[in-house]
């Protein structure tokens, strides 16, 4: 029974992964010459070549704020959408819709709407609010918008479900004990929600960190949004340096793991037991 | 109420009376509560009793402020409080599933309401210690609720609700999740707490035994309406209508017709029976009525023994249930009427028996539950 699963895991994950790691230790002669270090040349190049190494900070600069924004903004919205109100279903569908669109369609939409000659700029110029078009795409902002549009529904759905997993009687009990909404949030809801928030942050962050098509489509791939995934692609497809491509990919994984480890460490200090709700 | 460093009682002062005036709540077209009128005096233990869906939990939640009223008012000493949110009412509440904060220790759970009032640390510590001693959980102070048994969690919930000695304590079927033995123990605990703290309490339950043993006064509800209010004895011995009688353990409810009426007595007949009974509500000759008899009041006499001037019923025994001290006997009369008898001796299934009943213990009620204006008035006064 276990055999097919093991074969599956081996073939689709373990083998390519180890093959990839293996590749990183086979630097091109050019790399070795430039950076030295024998089989570790790829790694040395990674850390010493500013063109490559800067991409770490560039990607982090996009992924961290996007993940934080998605998680933090989801919280009040998830709270508000707990109560029934007219058009609730419409609003919920609207919030979740972007997941279905995909990166390319989102990028297309952003360019049409927020581009230099897009609807937004034309409207603002024609009504005289601004005189020069706003640069909202083909830069850092464009990619940030794209990350938020595609990441928010995901974070919202997760946080919504964590929230509904908290027994509503707990909040009722807190009210009868004299707690106003601020106190309830700080002492009851937030502590119980925190582990879920940590998990959501990790997932949203990993999603955002691997940003690729939007960095090209609505970003500035040569400069401000030269993300790690783009660098890996460049090594792979343009320079045919498979070793370096693998190295960048591996380092992406390592950095994500470091961030995940930090968050999980923090999370381990929180109460992670049952919160009694029906989910 | 910010009280820093004050050692004296910080509770809202006890009230004289809490009044529910024509309280009603409807939701989505359904009327969960209608015309609830009740005056609760300070220190009273009031039980709200009724079957599922009768509105008792709704009434409690309305009192707590967790549900808004659609009609009526709630007043404390003639001041309206139904517009206040729960956090401002100074009531304590014990929930059916306890609703203990899972991430806080027993101590911190109990201290919660004290923290909300920003009391001094020393004061909080003192009150928490008192609360723990009250429910005998001192050695579990630092544990998390998940590490406690059901009964212990129950006690934490109670301590948490009463630690501030609130002016009203609300309990929503707190014992229904416990096993029988624990339920009986906790019942005595709750009674003891009420005697020692004297806090006004409103207690919701569907268990008539619980209500009878704990309450100073009972309110029986059905489909959102009050049926009767009174002391346990009053309700037990003199139920106002057949539904209350049903709930108070008058298991035998017979649909019979009135043949004669004179004074408070009526002769009712049907299904082969002819009995002299007490008319609790006003009935007329020819009316179809519901007659209530308690299983305990049906006495088994030897077959064939004549008992003049007393009601006699001939029947055959079907099932005999052993209940420790007594037997629950199910019999059928010669005309097919099923009756439940509670007897100290066990007849043999298949035997013929003669039952006799005191006319004072056969209660005749109108079949429909609408109260006459006289009865409504009486209900208002008692409430």
C-alpha cells in the first residue's frame, strides 16, 4: 500500500530535488574562473555578485510587506463579514474572485486600468486632479498591487475559517464579564487567532516570495523588481547556466525556510489547542 | 468602573427588584417569547422551566443583553436596562458549555472580570483566592481548562461568574452536560452557594426535579409564553393548566367529558371510566376536558375489594419496572385506557388490579390552554 506513494514521492519530489542540489555543485568553468571556490563556485557567486545577491532583498522587499498587508487587512474584513447583512454573499464572492483570475489576467487588468494611459490616469487627468499620469505599473507598485490582488483572497479565506473556528460563546462570555470590543479582541480573540495568523502569514509569504510573471508583466524586471525567480529563470533560459539557476532556486527555499522557522518559533509560545468552534 | 486600590465591595449595589415588563422577542417571523411579565426580588432563585424550544434560553439571553428585545422592557428598580449592552449590565453568566477561555489558566479565567474593572493586583489576588476556595479548586489554579474534567470546568465557570458578586447571576442549563451523579452533587453545590452568597439567580433548565429542588419560585414556559409562576409546592400540588401538570409529573392525561359539575367537583367520564374529580379550571357540563392524575396517586388495592364513594378503576397489569424503592407499573383498563401507576409493591404482569384515587388528586383542566381573564390576572399578581 505504501509503495505507490513512496514511488510517487521519490519520482516527483526527492529525485528532482536531489538532482537540483547536485547541479549546484557543478559550476560552469566561467563561474569557477571568476569566483573561485571549486565546486562551491555557484554559491560564492551567489553571495558575492551584487547583481544576483541584491535580488534577495528586492524579493523580500515585495514579499514581506505584501504578506503583512494581506494578513492584517484580512482581519477586520473577516470580522465584519461574520455578521449577516444584505449583499454579504456578493461581497464574499467579490473578495474571493481574484483567485480565479490568474496572474496574467490580473496583470492585463492592471495595465489597462492603472497604466500611464489607463482608465484611472485618464480619469484623474481629465478631471484635473493631477496633471501628470501616476506611475502605478511597470515598477515596484505594479507588482505589489498584483501580489495583493492575488494573495488577499487566500489570506482572507484562511483567516475567515480560523475566526469561525473560535467558539462564539467565548465572546459572549467575555461580554458578560464586562469586556468591551477592544478588550475582547486583545484578550480573547487575538490570542486564539494568533496561531492561525502565523500560519496564514507563512503561506501568504511563500506565495508572494515566489513571484514571477507579474514581476515581468507589471514590474521592472531589469531593476526595481528583479526578483529571485526572475534571476533563476534568466540563468536557466538565457544563460543556460543550470547550475546557477538551481543555486538560486535552492537559496530561495533556504530563505523561505528561515522566515518560516522564525515565525513558527514565535508561534510555539502561543496557545494552540482547540478553540471550540465549529469552523 | 475604574476603582484603583479600593478594598471595599466594588460590585454594583444589589437591587430591590428586577422587572420584566411584557418582554417579547420575535425572530424571522417566529415568536420566541411573548408577553413575559415577571418581578424578581433581591436574593431570589428563579428557575425558568420548560421543554426545548419554549423560550427559556431566549429569555435568559435577553436578560443578559446578548439578544435584543423586540418588545417590552427590563427594569431594575424602575430604571430601564434593556438598552444596555451585556458588558455594562453587571450580571454574571454561566453557559451550558461553560465557555471557559481555553488559553487562560483557571486563575486567569476567574480573574477575568476583575481585570476588566481594573482592580488593584492585591485585590484581584484576594478575590480569586476566595473564588477558588468557594468551588474547592485551589490546587487546580494554574491548570488550563483543557486539563480539567467536566465537573471541574463547571465549577470554574461558576466561580468566574460570581467572583464579583454580581447583582444577578444567570445560569443556562449548567448541569445538562454532566452525568447523573455529578449533576446531583453540583445541584447541592449550587444550592449551597446560593445560600452562602445570597446572589439573585435566574436558572434555566428542562429538568423539573432540578427546578423543584433549587428554586424559590418557578416559571413554567411553553412556546414562548408563561404558563404559571409559583413556588415549587404550588406548582407541584396545584398546576394551573394541563401543560404545567404534564411537566410536573402528572403522567396520566385523559381526555374525558364532564357529566356533572357542582362546586369544585366534577364527574368526568369516558373510555369506560367514571370518576369524581376536582375542577381546577371552570368547566361546564358536556365539555371535553383533560384530566390529570399523578402516578403516585393511583393506589393499588386488592382485586375485588369494594371501596365505596371512592373512584375505582379496574385494569390489567402490562409492564412492571423496578426502580429501587418503588415500581413503575403500566396498566390498561378494560376499555383500553393506558395508565401509569407508581407503586410500592410489584404486581405480576397479566394480573387484574383495582386502582383507587382520591377525588382531590384528580385534576380537571380545560383542553385548550387559553387563560380566562381571571387566571391571567392571578398570573400577573403571582409574577
